[in-house]
C-alpha cells in the first residue's frame, strides 16, 4: 500500500517544528482500513488548506491540498482490539509544496480511475491506494516535479534493504561494515537513517560507504547550513582519499550545536583476502577510542570455534592497551583497561532492517582471555568454542553503546596521530575499517546530560553529507 495522511494547516504547523528532529510521526488509522504489509509502504503527508487557517500561517496562505512531507511506514501498531496506527519514520520535507488541486495540480494529470482512488484516500484523515495507482501517481509526480526523485529513491532504499548472501565474501564484508556504521550512530546519538539507505557499489572491493544513497536535502537548507558553519570544515581524513594504497570514503554528520561525526570507511585489500571488519570510534574531547572487531558466529548453532588466527588477533589487539596512558583526572577513569572488544554476531540470508544492529555478544579482550582458560568454553574434542551458552556474561548492543556514550570504556590520552597510524595499519593488515571521529565543545557533564536525555524534542538539527572528493593534482600544471 501507498498511504496518504491528511492534516489541516494548523495540525501541520503544530508538528513541523518537531519532524525535522524526530523524523517520526504516529498516526491513527480509520477502523477497518486495510493494513496489509504490501506495496511500497511510502507515506505522503498532505496539508489540506481549503479551510482558512485559524492561526493564519503565511506558509499556508494558498488554498488547496499540498504534499508537504514524505516518509515510510516503519511499523504497524495495534492500539486496541480493533484500532491500529502507523509509525512513519524516517520523514523528509518536500523541497517545495506539491499542489494536488487546480489545473496545475497532480490530480488533474492522473487518469480518472487513479484520480478517484487518490481522492478516496484523501477523503479522511488517512487512506491508501494500490500498486497500479501508485505507479501512475509516481509517473506524474516525477514528470511534474523531478526534484522529488532523490527523495523517493532514498525512502524506497530504506523500505527495501539489499538482500545479502552470507555465502558471498563481498556481501559478508558489507554486512559487517553496515553494522559498524549503525553502531557509530548509536554511540554518538546521530540519526540511524543517515547511513542506512544503500545499494551495492560498482566493485566488490569497495567499502560500504561507496554505496551510500545520499540523504536528500533542500538546497536552501544546505546554503543556510554552510553560512551557519555546518558543512564547511575539511574532513580530518580527507588526505586518505588521495592515497593510492587504500580506498577511502567519507560521510559527515554534524548538528547545529557544532557536534560533528566524521565517518571514514577504508580498506586496502581485495575482499577475498579480508580478515574481517573493525569499528573504531574516537572521541576527540577525551582523546579516547574504542575498537570492536567482528567475528561471525556459525548461524545454525550460533557458535565460533577458536582458531590460531583469532588467538593471534587477540595478541595484537592487546598491544592497543600500550597506547593508553594512566588516568590523570576523574574524567579519564575507565571501568577497565579494555579498549578493544570482540563482537560475535550472526547473520542469516535474507533482508534485515537497514537501521537495526545485528544481534551479537560484545566481549572485552580481558574477558575473552578468561573464557579461553575456563572449562565453560572447552569443546567435546578439546578445542575452544564461544557461544551464547558458554559465555553468559557478554554485553548486548544497548549495554555496550551506553558504556561508550558515557566514556566508561576506551583508551586514555590517545592522540589523533596515533589514531591515524592505527587505522591505516589495520587496513593494511587486511581489515575493513569503519572509523568514527567525533568532535564537539561539550564538557563531560554536558555529554552525560545529553546521553541521559531521551526526549527527541531537545535534539538539534542534523546535517548529513558526503564531502566533495579532493581535487586531484593537475599533471599539466606548471611544476608538476
């Protein structure tokens, strides 16, 4: 189904301040409305301004009905024995209102049968139309308003995430990197939707971010954000994109308070020779980083059989602790010296949510060492096995994210230069690296208050963009 939600001008105005931040709206459905999980599951939010606005909002001065926002049905909710609602998430505002009525409106260009279906969907507070009507509506929308194409493509990518084949090396690598990207948005409280609209890159060897479908933004908002200081800073890792020994892609998330996350996705080997994925998160105000190395559980039994490769990798990761200094103040105290974790996760063939984390066990290295000496991991043939049943004191994703958000784990006194050297080293060793570099002017107390504040209304506006690639040197330029 393709849904149409109709609001009065006053209802639209009451919500529009919140939607750019929350990206979410829950709407009750009329009793008896079909909620089959079929079709596009796109949502068009229409402002009905045929009646005069009581508040006299200038932006709704024109009469008629206008498509103002678009979104996707994230889930269907059961309110009671009969009543249902839909949660629309994410949402994006159209670059300009799309008129439905009048000689220049969308309805006038639709064939009569499809126009009747759309009018029926518009007749109440919420309705829907079928696939053939959606196809006719889409054709007219893109012909009359081609600027909507990237919005529709971005939303459909959320609704139809890529089906990964766990038997394919490239798909396995992209699965892990996508989970690492989503982990970075969780530990930094940036929108999950910013890094999840995706299609397979042209080459199997390219990083996950090479296939990122850009978040559509209004040109006027981009111009305003650049003037306000958002989007004007050169990425710290920009020079990596000019190196011949690695492939590097960068995406930046930045909010209106100046807090900034530079997401850097880099590899240096062909996918068939990769050793797995590392997620590295660096918090610049505290000069601290955390590393998560991905390990794949066998999907049927959810087990990982320890081998020499894992033992060697643990040895190398334990050297990371030598980069850390002793805490010199209360804000540098950590729960332990562990800055590296293993995430034992499992994936099955099929389509999963593009924004949810893959289930798995987060195990600190010191705990991994204990498990390797404990009889609980001893297999029937003398080998060692990690599994949910054998390692019952692991962290889940939400617990791990909370520790990182609050600065309870990670290195102490690690420089940016050490981070850069370490990130390149891991890529050259054969890992796909998803690195997040966060900067902000927050004090430790302000950071803790933000993390513990759950209300979406207090969140600042976020700008999401891929910086332009650096100019390659001109070989014909003088002195080259």
